[in-house]
C-alpha cells in the first residue's frame, strides 16, 4: 500500500522530519523488522510516496467518515486517551484504503530527549497503527505489554519502533510469507487465514489448554504457553463429517459423534482415536 502524509497541524518538535517516522514505520511492518533478531522475510507492500493536502477521513470523536480512495497519515483532534486512530476499509477481505490520524493533543518526538517526560515517540505509535493496516489486532497490555500491538504505549518508549516476537509471529501467519528455503509458510495459507479456518469440511480452532501455565519467557519477557487444546468440527454435520475431534499437547486424538468436540480432561464418553 502507498501512503501519503499531510503535515498540517504537526507539532514543531516533529514537523520537519516526520516523514522519516512515516517511512520507517511502514518498512518495519511490511518487512517484519523486529527486536528479536528474527529474519525480516515478510514481503508486503507498504511505502511512503509523498506529501498530500488530503486529510485522514476521521472526525473529532475518532469515528471513520468515509473512503476517499487515498491512504493518508495526518494530524487532527482526537478524544483524550488516543494517541492515534486508524480507519481501514475492506473489499472481499482485502484492505483497499487506510487512514491514520495522529492526535495533536499530545507532545511528540523523533529522537528521545535526554530528560524525557510526558512525550511520545512518533515512530513507535505509527508502527503500531500500521500494524492494524496490515492485519494485526490489539493485544492485552497486562499480559503482552512489550508487544508493539499492546493497547498501551507509554511516554518516552522507543522499543516499539519494531515488532515484538508475538507481533512478528502474527505477521508471518497473516501475510503468508514463507521462510527462506521453504515452499510453505509456518502455517499453510488456508489454515493461517483466520482464527477458525475451514479445511476438508472441518472447522479448526486452537486455544490454551485447561492445564496451561506460563512457560519460558520469550525475547520480549512475555511468558509462552505450555499447553494447547485443538478441535476439528464438521462444517455441515452428516455431510462433511459425522464426528468432532479434539487433541492437546499430550498428542492423543479423541472423538465424539456429532458437532460437539470432546472437552478436557479427555475421557468417556469420548473415544480415543490414537
């Protein structure tokens, strides 16, 4: 996607070189640049192409006001508590337009001041907003506060100019990029397209298992998960399948007749398949 920037209303502290933050944030998300030294193998299209006098299509309450066919980043009045807001429009599941409005309410910087207080990093916030454009959702600030897509970016924080491990992993799935030397991504495209993908007449879902606890910390200091619970349910009972299945980290597969999968802890009336 090609973005243009409207400098009208930009604070003096960032007015001259804000386009550097615009371009860097687009490159970070579209390539998968991250803090964990993982390969930036994503090849999505996200570039800054120049200035514009058009404004982001949002009003002062932060609501989207329409799609003018242009992708614009600019400044405006937003409700208290919002550093920036992104509006995205889709056709057939594909993004066709995205506007980002940055709040004029707050203080901003491009290079963190020596005695930094109550001012925000423009590049970190724009990387977060462009994450939305490229399919990333918010994550809980309490559980995943170090991720770029956390709902909270604190004053003076410059760590979110690049993706965290969780942001990166989600990008690989959503954008379907294949690792070097491989013919397929970490998940096949049909399985990585949604949280509940359909394949061979079954709908799949994976979530945390009932015995789950926090595992080892990843490179961002976020606990990993030690368990999982996966199910496969017929999309049309009696036509695409007659049984529902479930498994977990122990590796056994259990089944039940009908559209309701076995629940943990596994056992009768569910039957062990393997």
